[in-house]
C-alpha cells in the first residue's frame, strides 16, 4: 500500500497521542507480500476546544494475493519509523498482533514557528528473528500535519504616536492612517478587523483600515490642537495591548502676510539702536513671487514738532548748529524781558504757540531793526490746515505795517489759499525803480496739518524757500513800485497784522489759524544749507544694523528725516533678513515718552500672468519709556564774610568759589547685592548731561548801579561757548553746555560794591535748568556779609586789646558760640598771666610779630581766582588775637629793641616750626588778613585767626 496520513494539530500543545494506526501481514515469507497499514479514527483529543484529527488515505496495490500464508511471528508489527531530521514527532506500537500504533509529539508545537509538517512513515514486522536487518518493511506512507493557531497575541501599533497637520475649514477623506499588527499565525487571529477611537467628543472618525477623518470643519480660533487615543481589534476581537496617541494640529488658512512680529516694541532711553522685527518673515503661500518692495514708515507727526527734536531754546539750537550770531527770537518764552508772548496759547514743553484766529502779538520797538537790509533770513516751524470758511482770507504769520494813519504793509509773511506768500516793499529812499514785491509758493504741505520747517533766505531780489531742507523757488513774482517814504512809525506783529489807519479804532486783522514755533529773523545774514539741515533734523528715526550684511541683492533708500525706509529685492530670504535688521534709534538723552506708530507696507510682483498675492500691512508701535529724571543739585558755601576792602577792589568778591553742580538719579539696589534682611534702599548714581541756563537772582531788592554790580569776564563765556545777560535784578548765563562748563563760569562771578560801609549783607539765589526748564535744580541761596576790622586806640591797655568782635557769628558750627563766650573773659585771665609770667607774654607778642611779617610778604603777590575759592573761613573755636606790640610798645623801648626781639623770635620759631600743626586753611586765612593790613598801612591793629588753643 501507499499510505498517506494527514493531521491537524492545535498550537501550542505537547501532543502525546496524535492518532492510532494498524498494520497487517500480507502473506508470510512471500517476496511480494507487504504490510498493510490501516488508520482507525478512534480517538479525539480535546484540549481547550482544540481538536486533533488523523486521516488515512489507502492506496491498494493492484496485485495482492490474499491467500499468502505467513509465519506466525512474521505477522506481527514490531516498529514504526519516521523518515526526517529533527522532527518533533514519534510513532509507537500499541499492539503488535493487530498492528495498531500511535503518532505523538515529542516537544511543544508552535504555529508561529512552523505552521505545517510533512514527513514519511514506514512499518516493520518482526521478521525471522530479533535482528532488525531481517525485518520486513511496508511501503512508505506520507504524513501531512497542519498546526492549528491559538489567539495568544494582542495587536500592536507600528508607531507609538501619530501626528498630522490640517488646515481649518476643510473636510478630509483621510487625515492620516494608523496601522496595527498581530503576531498570531492564522489569518483569523493575525488580521486586524477593526479600529476604534477611544477619546470621546472629538470631531473625528476612523474606518476598518485605520483611516482617520474629521467629521466637521475645524477652526483654528476655536481649537488649535486635538489629541485622540485609538485602539485596534484582531479578528478574534482581542483589543490592542496599548492605545496609540494621534495628534492633529489645526493651522489657519494660509494667508500671505508677515509672520512672527510683535505689535508693541519697548524702547528704553539710552538703548541706542533697537531692532524692530528681529524674527519677522514673509509667508507667500507658495506664490510665485518675482520681487517685493517694502516701505517701513515711522509715524511721529504727533510728537512735538513732527518728531522728537531737542527742546532747547531757539537761540541755543542756532548756536549748537553753528548759525551766525544776531538771531532775533520773535516767539521767545514768556518772561519779564520778553512779555509780548505772555498772552498767547503755549505748549510749555515744546514752546509751541497756538493761534486760534483771535490772537496776535506786538513785537516791542527796538527788538527788530526798522529797515531790513537786502540780506536777512526768516525761520519758523509751522503746522497749518486748510483755511476755515468759504472764502479764504489772508492768515498773517509776520507783519510789519504802519502803526497809525495808514495800513501799508512794509513786509509780511502770510498764508493764502494754501500758498505761502512773502511781501517785501522797499522804500523810495532805497531805490526808485520798479521791482519785485511778492513771492509765492504753492505747496501741499502748507495745508496738510503737519509740522514743517520753513526758512526764507532773502538776498534781494532773489528769495529762496527751504522747506524741510528742500529748496523751492517762487513761482510768481509781483512787481510794484517802492513804497512812498513817510515818517509813520511801524508796528511789527506775529499771528495777525496791525491795522492802524482807515478804521475808527486800531486793531488786529488777518488772523492766523495754526501753530508756530521758533519764529526768528536774522538781519544782514543768510542761513547756510548745513545749518538749515541741522535745525530741522530729527533726533529719532529708523536705522539699519550692519548695512554690509544686507547683501548685494537689496536696494534701500532713506528719506532726509529717516522716518521712511524703502527696501527692494527679488529673494524672499534676503528680504526677510533685511527687514529683521531695521531698528529704531533715539539719540536724545531725555526723549519724549510715548507711542511712535510703525507701518510696513509691501508691493509684490509675481512671475507670468498669475494673479499676484496681496500682503497686508504691518501696524505696530514703539513705546518710548519715560527717561530717568535727573536731580540737579547745587552745593557750596552758603555764607561768606569778606573785608570791605575786597568789595571795593577791582576784582571784587567771588560769590561761588566752591560751587558744585551734581546731577543724580535714584537706582534701586540689585537683589543679588543684598546679603541682609534690611529693607531695599535707593542708590544715587551721578549722571552727566547738559544745562541750558543758570540764573543768579538778587534777593532783597535790585542792585544799585551807582555803587554795586555783578561782573564776569566775557572771555570766560566765550571760551566755553556760553552767553550771558546782566541787569540790576541778577545775572543770567545761557547756552547749551556741560555741567562742568557752567560750574567753571559760575566760579568767576564777582560782586563789587564801591560803598560797602552802608551794606551789612547781600543775598543771592542761583538756579539752573536743563531742556528749557524741563528739569530744574534746587534753589541755592548765598549770603555775603561785610567783615569789619577792629581798631585799637594807643591809650588802651594791652589787656583790653584781646576782645571778641560782636559781629562775628557762625552759621555752620554751633561750637563757635562757646568760643565767643570764652573769648569774652580772656582780658582778666591775660592780665593775671602777664603779671605772673613775662616770658609767656613775650612768646605771644612774638607770635603776633612773626605773623605780621608774613602778611607783609604775601601782600605783594597777586591772589588768583582759584585761591579765592578757598578763602572761606572756618570760624569754629574762633580765637582773635590782636598784636599789642605793633605800635604800642612799653615805655622806654625803642625801635632797635623791637627789631632785636623780632630776630630773636624768628630764631625761636624756626627751631619749633617742625611742631607746628597749622592747617592749610589757617594759612590762607592769615594771608587774607595780612593782605588787608598791607592795603591799610596806617591801620594800627591787625586781626589774626588761629583755631589752635594758645596759652595766655
């Protein structure tokens, strides 16, 4: 027979009993005899509902002789043999006579390792003896075993997490696909039959293949990201061991525009150049862009006079820019000397005067020359809008007209129908010819309600207008005869024109509507282009960090005020980098705090005929923070005593020899520096900046010019580029200069008085300012007193010479009062001392003689101004000693004896000079006293200051 055997095995299971077989003899001893194998399906092994089945397929030989007779022993089956290597099966004989056997597994069977086995098996009879070589064998039977799977593995996902990006407003058929696998071997358990979203309440669904889709349109504003958990099931409905995370990011609909920029940019004063958009880049949504032009505009038209400019006085600004001297400010800050602007509406921070069509100001006579020369300059800042009313009338800025009788306009500057008109009519005595009289400029800026800087340079008959640094020629010139000569006085006005004749009552007419600032006139001089550019320059603007790094493909252009920057290029990456380098800079030390608006506009060109993208503008702003306010402090000696002779001298008395100007600001201590639990304290740090004026006021009544004055050498001012005005009310120093410059000038202010005997004291007050009064110092008061000298009569006893003057009082040192009290009792003590010890008296006298000689030596030397600064007295523990031997010798003692005593005393003093501890201040005070002695040689008494305790 040809046997075929097939078996299905469950996995994994160690099978000890697979199936039974029976084999019979075909005829004893016949060569053609063969074993016949039969399979009896007599047992089903059950294990966890798994089945084992044996199938026998018999093929009968065609030539079989059933009559063959076998030897009884040869009819038994002794063994089954499996042909194959390393097979996990064996066949055992159950019944030799019946030929029944069993096929079983020797080791565990695993479907995942091998799904099926095929091998050959043969049966052997017992033969003629116990030797196997004599056994007969059956034909080969083929056994085919299939291993049945068990659902032992759970599905697993190929990726631990999935991520996808979707655009809002779209429904996707498939956002992404998740995939799980199963390690089981059978199709039933190795296939994934289902996926499921575990997370609830999400707008997503998943199909049997793992494709995730959204069930509704997603909104970027509503939710920008979703996180959902997904599980999988195999066909045996076993779930995945671990869920997978699916992250879905929602992005907005792609809109061309600038990305990653901040709307608010803070600027700390003193920061230099600060980038505006360090991370900005352009999103083109894959548009085919060929070139792009970017315009960045810094809008500062609402800051001061159009941008952040210096707020010093116009005179100071002209000097800083190198303008010629002789400027006349027609709109100065209101003061006692310039009171014609007191009634105008003014913005004190910028000195801007606002005219509402009802105000005008008369310039006093003598401020501006009556007749202007052929060369002069008019400058002004002006902000003006369209003229009100249906019929536009002349709006006068500056007008010089007849004061009475007539209404002739000799020269005027006015606005009419958004035209700037300059009228200049010459007198007959200058030229009797037909000549130009009116000059017109038609400019849009005149009525745009923005600040502009105007300069009119007159070099008759040529008149040139500079507006914001650009040159404009007049487009219309009206010729006229010169004005007829007359002796009528003229009135110069600002903001309106004076109508003195042809009316019942003189009044203003042709009022101006707008704002004016820094209106000046300079007779005899023309302004240069360099000075004009300096005067209208902004202190803030746009800047580019590292121009070299822009690249060759970037073209850029600034406007004159650097408020507009235009850049152009054809590479988006270069354009992005170029815009990232655009910065804001403000060079003022104390800039105007507030908002500066920014706008970035773009023009895009595309390749071919494609519809080009539209890029929205960027609207941002720079917030300029408040600068740290300085505290300007004036310090120095607040009370001085000087002898009357110094007040009478040509040099006078130096008022502020040791004045110090210090500016500080409060800075909080850093937390890292605090090692204790003490409360936080502010640390004062010095700040260097400029001043623009210092005023010295006379208190207690004006100066009497017949006997007193304040003086300062003009060279001291010119060397430091400062100016000054002097009056009986005080002394004003002005001009932009450093604090040290002002300090040096104030050290040389002198006070003189030709009749000091009638004056006990004079009081002065000094106050300084920065930025035209924006920051002011403390008020420093100084009192100067006359130091009277004591005179001694020849008849007075020597004991009465040591007295305390009643006018010496100390304001700094309280202990000086006790010194005065001690001095009042000195005479009686000195008398006793002189009687007891003549030697001690000689020593005291010698000291006085020695110091008198030193005074005579120093008197001939010129006292410098710097040393005068150190002549303040230290009257603590003040003791006044009068030399009693200068003219009051003892009777019978001659001049020769006196000289001998002086020489003797000098030797004694030289031997003890090393023990002297007189301070530098005492020597200066002594020198001052001895100088007075030299000036009054006839005086018989000499005062001496010594704060050391001398024995009497």
